[in-house]
């Protein structure tokens, strides 16, 4: 695998039956070869020294259908946060193949030029029967004293060997967007049980720019008063699905928990909530087109005595959002929107070490909303 | 009951409940950077590359504009082309095309008030066209002699708005001033008074790019973000502190300025004093601008004021003579182009400084800086006291060196700790070994450029990494005693050192009385 401006060193020995001592040996030999080859082990891509770097052990079980899509993300993660990367493909190996492994490295040219910064990679493959051996294999290869981060890209909480990896990890990153619609609360309850300091949902991380821009919209004293008289919130996401994606639920739950709203029911227009000053309707709908079930627009209206009408629209990977204010006066402006690539979201979460009470509150409120949503 | 932070009908006294600490995005306001001295070296080498990288990384607001102002006649197009040479070659990249749209130019002389009125009209047009709400950052990338006319004309033309109490609701104006902030205490006070005629203190960002370096910021994180170091950070455990800012370059086209400043004003009064304060300061109450700067100012207040006798004993000034650097012959300072052949300007300064407070009483701080030294290196070395009892002496074995903690500012940014370890074998030998942390190999990336960080901070209104008026004046107050003694006393002669060495032997003598020596870099 070679990605533009990235260089992958693959040990020439290829995949072999798993043996921890031999794998460490392969890694050492790979660096020896890279150090002695004037052209570099990547056939000339190198220009300058090779630096082996590791800030974490990054353990990534990959669902085979998702693997091609996520591989470039992992390459980008190692650029932003060099790690010893364990990529796990459990199950696809032929029956009887048992546990196999191969080594390699993912290297990135330094921004200032002059050499490559490399993350070691150990790829583990297993047949179905030997998947339970994966945790012990990884345990034997972890770099001591570095945190272990489990990036769980499997669609669900998974089999026992995943549970074992979760116990082993200092930090677990999950993505409720990968779950079947309606099953997100299972993940959020798991997160609450394990503690939001140790388990993070990447769906929440995607909301950071939305939460920032919403906070900014209401920062002014005059606008702040309107938070108390909000009567309608409408969120639009891309795609045709009837069931809103997790980030939309979490943002709705966040607004509800921050503003003290209670969910009371559902009508044809959406969910019915109640604030201390009156009713609030919450509508969530797909655009019917586009990909990815991504939040694209939020429209908030507040009533007298503090009328307010604002619509925030953000598309794709744009780094600004259009904020249209209709009341108390009309104005349109482009506001910075901290869109982050997926790898940046992941690394941002790796750097966050605190418990996440706003997320826990938002998830509880979202789950309550989902119950009302499903009643009709 | 409403949950914590919930909004009721009359939330007058409440904070925004949607504003959480966890949302820490640094969103820059749209503004116009007005760079005075736009055809100069600083603009080419530092400012435009830093602004370009910020733009490329989407950290500048999409509507932000940059206006260059200098004497030279450029069109916008010619200015853009000239600036492009400082960031890329070959055909223009898409990133550059986007950045170039932000760039404008206005020719003018700093003393010409009419040029500032015309600049005001241009700014109005750009702001209207790009939807910038009047926010302006004035950058003085000029020799200090131009600060006075610049400030007067900005004020007279009404280009800057004086800060209101609630800056969020009004267009803001800020000014970035490059060091040196004056050449002595009186001129620093005069400059501050002048700038204050137009700008309030919180609008003034005195830039010392050293403070924007990641490793300098890491001094505080290292000290105060870890449990193990701060308890040792005092005279009970620390024997001495050495701070070195060594340059291999000479005056490099800055002879006219350097002849009037010397290394004492160019580096010692600014960079070195900042490194000293960050090393010696008490933990601030909060990590925000005024708390941090209050503590730095306190250190400057407790510096032992040197008498003329102490200046003669505890400071060394020197000038480089011809030598060789990295295998290449190097001229002496007086042979450099533009330097007076009889110059008495110092290119090297070393000092033994005492911080008269509870924490540091009795701990000497040795500071040295110089041009054309053997290596380019900046570091702070904390030397710890030896163990109270030498357990291994009976085995014929001495601990060879004290433990030294090195904070490397540049190059190879990082931190290392040296300690003694038994070398392998039957006999008991203790050898010094190192534990190293390098930014590059740990984080896989080089620290970002200091100017990027500081320009963004100014845009965000965060002045933590900029010098405050009292810091600057206190540093000059300390320096003035040394400079006055040097100029008045024949007991402070100019020493000499060959280019490419580590300075004059007189500087080594500062440490001899302490049974010590300058650490090898």
C-alpha cells in the first residue's frame, strides 16, 4: 500500500504464523535494512534519515468490508500521531490458517523535508477459530509504558476477544455511526458504564464544530436571552434515511440537556419537548439525496419576548458555514467552521483525557428522544 | 428544577450554557493585517510564510485580508509575485492562489500623514468588499526608529479604534511591535507612552518570537503539568541554572542596527530575560495572559540589582575576533561589512545573576549569549545538587557529574535528563547516561513556527505569549545598571574570543568559583 507522500516499508518475509519473538525480530531487521540501504527500503522515496516514532499502541480491528475505506484514514492517523499500529483482520483467513502476522511501517515525509517519520505496523489475520488468540498476541507486542488505544471499527460491541481488547486498552474509541440505526443507545450505555474518560464516541467528536458555532451564535447578550424562548429546532441531514444518524441525535440531546428541555411526545412534525417557558418542536429529516447521513443544516426559531431566527448551513468539508440571521434583524455571514478530517477527529479524541459529562448528558437525552420517536 | 446551566426566561446574569470548556476551537475573527515594512526582510522571511501557512491550514478567517505598506512602489500584483517567492517556486499552487486574493499593497512613507489617510480609504474598501467588520492588526515590521511616526500617523488618520470595555461587540484594533522595545529604560518608557496615546495596553502585542516557540511554552507545561519536577524546582535541590542562546551567524546585513544595540540589547534584554522568567517564575493562579505575566514580572522585580562592582565581577562582554567556524575561516566582528573598524559593540555577553526570593536564594543563574559561537543552540540547563553522601566512594568510584536537566529550545527541540548509571562489568564504574525526549521522534512532527502561533494568538486576542509593559520596563531597569556600568567603568573591558569558539576565557571564570563550568552543547 503506498499513499501519495507516504511510504510503506514492508518486511520482505511476508505473512508468517504468529510468533511474538519472530515478529519483534522482523521489526528490528526491517529497521536495520532501512538504515543500511542508501536508497531506503522503499526504493528511493527516502531522502534523509528515518525516524521511528511511537506515542501509543494503536489497536484497530477492521471489518473487512470497511477496511479499504479506513486504511487511508489509519495512514493519516499515524502521520498525526505516530504509533505502533496493530491492524486486525479477524476471520477472513482460510480455515486452519490460525493466527498469522506480518510487519511493516508507514512513513511520512517530514513537513520540513529531510527524512521520514515512521510508525511500525503489525498486521494480524486469523481464521474464525483462532480469533480468541488475538488479544494475547497483541499483549505480547505492546510497547511498554505507552498508552494502548483501541480504535474499534467493528459494527457493534462484538465478540469476546473484542471485550478482552477493550479491557486491555487505556482508551477505547468507538463510532456509533457504524451501528445499525436504533442500536446507538447500547453503545452510549456502554460508554457511560465504562466512563466517558476511557470510552469516546467519534460521532460526538464530529459535532465539535457544530457545538462551537451554536455557542458562538448565542454568545451575544441579546441572543443569549433567546435561548430561553426557543420554540422550534429543525435539523437536516444528507441521505434518504428516515432514522436520523447518531450525530443528529447527539446534537439534539445536547441542546435538550444544556437548555433543560424534557421530551414529552411526538407529532407528525417531529418530537415535542417542553422548556421552562413553553413548548419546543424538534424536527429531524433527511434531504433525500447525498451520501453519508451527515448533518448539514440547523434552523432555530425563538419566540417573543426575544424573537430570534437563525439558520446554519454547512456542506461537506468546507471550513466555513453560512449563518443566516432573520430575526431580530436580517444578516448573512460566513463563519469559521472547524471541520476536521476523520483522522484529525480520531487524534483529537486520543488527546482528550477528561471525562465528558456533556456527552453523557446528551446521550441520555438522545436515548429518551429515541424512545418517543419509536413509539409511533 | 432545571439542570445546571439551564436557561430560564430571564437569564441576564447567566453565562451561555452552550459554551462549554470542552469546545476549545480557536476561531479567528475576520480582520485586516496591515504590515508596515512590507518590503523588508522580516515580512519576506517570517510574516508572509507564517500567514500563508495559517491560511493553508484554514486557521485564518476566510475573509481576512493582508495589506502591505512600504516606501517601495508596487502594484497589488507585483507585491503578490514578490511575496510568492518567499513561500514557493514553480507555478502557483491552488493554496497560493487562494492566499494571494487576500494580499493588497499600499505604497507610502511612514512620515507622510497623507499616505495614512489614503491607506484608511483602501482599508475601508477592502473591509466593505470582504465583509470585514473593521477589525485591524497593525504590524510594525520596521526599524524601531519608525515606531514613533507610525503610531502618530495611525492615530492621526483614525485608523485604530481604542479598546472599549466589551471588545467582543465592537471592531477591534491591535498593534504588534517587534523587539527591541527601546534601547534603555527611558526610551522604553517613552515608546510605551507614545503607543499608549493610540492603543490601550491590552491592544499592544509586543512580540518576542522566542515566546512562540513550542519548547519555550513547554517549559511551563513541563514544570507545572508534571508532579515530579516542581517539588525539586528550588534552591534545596538545584545547584545552578545555565541559560545559553548561541548563534553561529554574525550580523548578517544588520550591522547598522547591531552596532547601536549589541548582543546585550538585541538578545540578552529580551530573549534571555524571557527564558529566565519562565524558568524562575512561581506557578500562576490561572493559565491566562495576566496571571502568567504577573508572575514573570515578579521574577524581574526580584533580580538582584547589580552595583558597578558587581557588574565588573559578574558580567563579561566580548567581541569575536577572526577565527574559523565549521572548518571555514570567519572574519572578526570589526572586519564584518558595515561595522566600524574600531567598534566597541559587544557580540558576546555572559552574566551571573541572582534571583533574590525564597525559592532561588543562593542559586546562581549563569546566562550567556553570543554571535559566531561554535554551534547554534539554545538551552536551559538545570543542574541539581549532588547527593549529600557519596556512598560509592569507598568502592573507588565517584559520581562523575551532577544530574542535569536540559530543556533544548533549538535545534533538536526536546528535553534530556542526565544521570549516573553503573556501566556493565565486574567493577563498579558509574558513567553519565541520558534520557532523551525529542519532539520529532515522539510527536512525529517538527514544532510549528513561532510566528504562526503568535500571529494567530494576536488575532484571537490572547496576549499570554507577548510581553507586557511592566515586564519590558523591569527588564530594562535591570539591564540599565549593567549598561551604565560598562560605559562608565574601565573595570569592564571588552574581552575577545575567536569566531567559532564558545566565548572568552573570562566567561569561564564566572563559574570557576562555583567549581563548575559551562555545559558542553
